[in-house]
C-alpha cells in the first residue's frame, strides 16, 4: 500500500469568483450578440433589468 502526501493548497488557489444569476444570464445574451432587450419590467425579472446597464445592453 502506498501513501501520498499532499500539501495544503494556498489560499489564492481556493478563491471562487461569485456572480449573480442575472449577470450570468446577461453575459450569455451579450456573448450571443444581443444588444437590445424588450420586455415588461417588474417582479422577479428586475435583477435582470438591473444587470443590463452593467453589460452595455440597452
């Protein structure tokens, strides 16, 4: 039987970038070439409407 020693990872290797779901959705729209979004703002969709100006989509 073999034993493998693993040194603990440094704290910089454990960093995880967090992103809001709305920002991820808008990023996907941007990567697909969407530059304008039409809709009725209100309720649960508001985080997406809030993320649009940060992406440059109008």
